[in-house]
C-alpha cells in the first residue's frame, strides 16, 4: 500500500495542486480565520485524496483539514479506532497562495490510534518522504537516518515556531536562541520541517500548535529515521493531542540539549 498511496498523492498533486500554483484567481483564495487561508487547491485535493484513500482501504475513514474546518466533529474520528487517514491536502497553504515554496501534500494512516504509515510529497521539488512503523523512513526510495551525535547547542541549527507559543515561553526561548548556531522561525510548512530533521538539514524544531494533519505524518517519519518527538515535558506525542508544545530533534540526547538550552528552568513548562 505504500506505493499505491504514494502514486495517489503524486497524481492528486499533479492534477489538483501544481496546475493552480501561481494561477489562483482572487475568488479561489479565502480566509478561514485571521491569517489562515484556504484555496480551491486545498479543497479539490482533499476531495480527490478522500475518494482515493477510502477506495484503497474499504471501511476506513478520513480526517482532513478542510473537512474539520467545515465540521469540527470530524476530528472525533481519531478516537474511534479502526483505520483513519489523516490528510493535509496542501500543507503550507499561505506559501502556496502567495506563489512561494515550500508546500506539500501530506497523508498518514492511523490504525486504532497509532500511526502506522505516512507520506509527505514536496510538490515542486518532487521529493517523496515516507515511513512505515517498524520499517524505517525513506526519501525517494533511499532509507534516511538521523544523526546520532550531540555536538552541543552551539553547533545546532533549528526552528522555534514562535507564533503560537504562549507569551511567557516565547520570551524565555527567545532569550536563549543566541546559544545555538542558528535559529529561525521556520518555513511555515511542517511538511518541510520534519524531513529536514531526518535529512540533517536542521537538527530540531519546536512547535506549539500541533494539529494532527500538520504533525502526525512528519512525526512518524522522524521517529522511524531515529529521531525523538516529545512534548516539552518529555511525554509522548499522540495523534489526538493539539497543544502543550512539541520538540522534534535528531536524537534523544540532542532533544534534551535543545529543551534544556531553550528552557533551563523546567518548572515553567
């Protein structure tokens, strides 16, 4: 099924997403909430993926970003057990709508509450990163593994996604970012950030808002590549979680280095 889903994602990206890149009419871009856009590409991509995924796995259900936006009760399917597809039809919609990259199409399969497989397609770059629980992570068919060393904070590059961080945590984190080699706000595309950790383009990412379509696909990829994905308090991340922050790092030692450097007083977490 890994190859079948990958082929479906590529087909949908080629027919519903890429042809609309830099060709959106004004009435094909709408605002769901302040600063949160949706385009016709998001809507049509999700419809096509929903049809294709449920055909591949009869009896499965879908939790898609746009379906949840229309009816928040759809999110409850993640707690119902069985086979549930999580779909982000265009991850990085604001980039896409502005005619910029990166943006991706992301899918994950959750079985009885546990992620079992995930796919991230970099649409413009045409790179497919995928993972299957217990079988590793792959980029364009080549297995990828995170680095295993911890050279210390001063040698690490990463992302602190500040926008949704609570004010008190943002202030503390910003006071310590100078201790790293480089810290940015990220690319506004989780589908870019997770594979970048697996590929050692960066070594960590800190998120706060963790909606399932943004984070279930990438978190499985990083874990299967050897990385660590935990809440800031060190507890495991689950697909039904939506807050409390999450730190992604290339390995466990590095995770603790980053967390303890950004937040030297754990009592604030």
